[in-house]
């Protein structure tokens, strides 16, 4: 039987997915390890490996010097990739079975996903390191990590655990055709790993997260997909309701003192949120809720979002005060862009931009989604831009684009300029090799960091006050007893 404590020690990622079968034999299990997984374990193309089956675990490690290797890391377009199909692996795992892939430095453990009791009185993760004095942050639906960055940037929090689910149209096991290059690359996972390398990342179905993986945390961050509730989304009713119970389960297992929710305002009026709140309210008895537009807190980008904060104990928490900022004191677009001369510009006349400024504006004036209403074309002197969305490169009236200050030209804001306008920390980076399209997608699915960092500071102050109060009571009690 595997020693789970030993396996999880110093782990950096847990990849959860369902196995496929060998393209040549449907009865043999295919163990596919993507680039993001191998990168997390510091495996390089051409590296020799020793792969063995040890009881109910497949063990993969870098071969030692002069040791006979059994496999090696493949090379696809210069990137690491491992595709193993043999009887040894099949005997341990099996076709169509959900597995957990635990990644460490040059070492990987693979085993069948463990079943677990839905409710358990004792916390199973007593071996997690609890020596740090910073507040531990656990993030559900972590994405690229902007929300986590908001809390880490307070210098009072550290990222310890995160969960992100698979995207259905990005399946590694759709790669069936022999000789075909895999088009799969999870840049969201790569981005989170780039910025929080010490955090354990569970990459897979949130409903499959075993309690033994969940560390103790102080704050749980929750930002479910907004497709059901966003005015720009497909409003696919019921799509994420099945996560509700598991969100509550993970929160309770973590023992967190505070919970933080972020989403579009409509989410907080939904049955889904009410279900989660109902399951947690007997433990988290104090709830606060407010809508805040990032522009109101001094950001140049307008992004209206709803926020909810819950605590186990009675607190003095308040959302950050919304200041009145005169236009003369606000930053302008020119403060965020690199140049107006070196980037590629497109003419307004004869392009899609002219259409948006003329015929489209007239045809859709009744909807409010027109170029004029949404600041679609802004000059460097502007002090407000519209929300950046996932499909920014498709040229949409809900987004802002830069107009040349002297000529009838326009261009997209570059990803690094968008990051500045969304108030990302200077230390936040995208991994090498990521395209602009993917950067825009991650940013568009992200958050404006300004309001989140302000709220994070309020949560940190509240939890710090509780800690100081308890410490004072404890010391006072000891003095009294003596």
C-alpha cells in the first residue's frame, strides 16, 4: 500500500483526469503526461526515466547517472511530453479510470483516484507544514492566479493550494491520430505555476479533490465560472450548480477562518450561491456582500463585480471605502501604454472599426452596446476604458482600443498594457512561449486586482485583529490565574 504522506511531501502539482487507451490497442491504458505536468516536475526533453509499477502506484523518476533507463521524455516542438502505453502501467491503472498524478522535482507518482467519505470529523492533513506566520490562501477555480496575486501582494498572505478544472475543448486524449502534433497546452495552468511555484496545484475536476490533499487554510478564495450569469455569457443554467456541494466540502475541510467570493453581480442572486451559503452559514455565521466597480476604486478599467466575505466569528469587517476621485486626479491611458509610435496601427477607414463607429452604432443604438456608449475607441488622454474580455482580439464594442493621438489610426492594447490597466502586480508574469491570444483570454477571464487587493487588506486586518484579541485574552487569562 502506498505511503501517501511520503508521496505528497514537497509535491507541486496534482493532475486529475481520466485515462484513455493506446491508439494501437484499445485494451491497454495510455498514460499521457502533458507539457505543463512535466515542466512542473523539471523534466526536460530527452531526459532518461525509470518507470516502474510498485503495488498500486506507477512511479516515474529521472534515471540516475549510469543507471539503465526504461523510457525517456519525448520531444515535441522542443517541449517535454510523455506518452506511455504498456502492460505494466495498464495493470496498475486501467482504461477509462480517473487517476491522480502527483508531481515533484524530477519524480511523479500515479495512482487511481481515491474514494472518500463526504463528511469526516477529523482533518486528514495533519502533516502539512504549519510553521509560516502568513495567512494561508486556498483558491478554487484559480485560473491564471490574479485573485491569488491580489492576496499575496498584501505581503500578509501566501498561496498554499489551488484547484482549476479541465476545459472540455482542451482534452489531451483527443490526440488519437498517429503522427499528429498535440495542440493541447494549458496556459492557464502554466501561468499559475509560473507565479506561485511553491503552491500545490490540483489540476482536474474540483469534485474529485480528495480530503487528504486539502491543507489547512486561513482564507478560501472562490471565483466560479460566470457563464451562467454574465450578460456577455451564454447563460447556461445549471452548468456549475453541481460544484456547490464540493465547494462547501472543501471550505469546511480546510478549516478556513474566512471565505471570499468574486463573480458578476447576478451570481449573488442565484440559487447556486444561496445553496452554498445555506450549507456554510451554520459554521460561517457572519456574511458581508457588496458590488464594486474597479473604476470607483481608482482603476482606469471599469469592471463591475460582486463580492461576498464570510467569517466564522463575529468581526468588525467592512468593505473598503469607495473614494470620490475627481477626473483631474485620475490616471490617463498614456500612463499605461508603452508607446504610440512603435506598435502596429490599422486605419480606421475601410476596417471593422469604421463599421462599429457608423452602421453598427445606428443599427444597435437601442441595445446600449455601441462604440460610443462603451468607450470603444479611446485616446491617450482618456481616463476610463471598458472591461477587457476573453475575446478581446475579436474586436468587440464592449472593449476599448487605442486611437492614435494625431492620425486616423487605431490598435489593440498590448497584453502588458492591459495588465497594467487591470492593476496586476509588477512581479506577475506570463510563461515564455504564450501567444497574445492566450494572454488576452487569461486576462479576460480574470479580475481587476485593484478592488481585490483592497478587500484582501480588509480581510487580513480583520483576521489579524481576531488573532491579537485572542492572544491578549490568553495572556490576560494566564496572568489572572497566576
